[in-house]
């Protein structure tokens, strides 16, 4: 630009061109710095929004008391596995739960349900789904297994519950047992029907004396 000005006869002093170059370079640097800062702020904001989205999704799918899946999320999660590989479904009910609430109060009852959920997590296999269906009733879905494995898992859950240390400070002598019903969740059978059959088997376990496993025939 300096040479061009001399050729056209303008003869702008070189110091002016040097000053203009430094100013434009400084402005460009500041603009670039500002854009980089804004980009980093946008990246952090997107990361925070993603974290909030994950938290909200978790809250929407989780039973707030026990930390396992709520009924809606449990059914939604098992549906694609049911369509692809089938499996078995367990319905588990805490025995004499009303008497725990009546004798010790609902706070102790709530803590008992949390301990039941904890035992179920420890007894379940990786990939099994656990959900609270309502009240003191839980559902467990075992994808891709046969009757033999399903019976083993159900019996392990029943036994672990019976022998677990579930004493509460307010109820030091409290023990918890569960009745479990099983039903095959074949791919050609609706989940609602499999749940109904497992529920029916669970009530059979109750009628037979509780603290036992029953399977639909």
C-alpha cells in the first residue's frame, strides 16, 4: 500500500501506514480474542444444559423414594427388550407391609421400601430392570432368559431379602419377607398380559403362606 501511494503521487508517509497496520492488527486480535471467549462460554453453556437434561430425564424416570425406575419408565424400558429377545417378568410384593406402617409408622415403612430396593439391586443381574409398580409392589424384568434362570433369580431375591439385615433404629426387630410371582414374557404376548399372569402368581404365593416364589403354569 505504501508503494502504491507513492506510485499514484499521494506520498502517504510510511509511518502512517505502519500505524494503520498496527491498529488494524490490534483490533483483529481483540476481536479474535472476544470470539474465542464467546465460543468457550457457549461450549460451557451447552455442557451445563446437557447435564441438566440428563438430570431431568433421570428424575422423570426414577421413583423418588426408592431410586429404582418408576412404573412408566420400567414399562418403557422393557418394551424394546421384550420385542427383541423376550424374557421373564417377576412381580414382588412385601409381605405384611400394612402392619409395618400400622405398628411403626409410615417413615419406617418408607425406609423399609428403600432397603427392599437395595436388596433387589444387589440380587439382580447386570441388565435386569427393576421398577416400583406402586405401593409395596416391585417389578423385575429378566431379558433373554428361560424358566430355570428366572426361578434362580427369583429365589435368590427372596432368600437375600429374608436374610438381609433390615433392622431399623425405630424397629430393631423388624424383618422383611417378600412373595414373588413369575410369568414368561414371550414376544408374542403383550407385556400387560405377562404382568397380569405374574401378579396372579404372586397372589398365589401369598395364599400359600407368603415368603415364597410361584410361577404361572
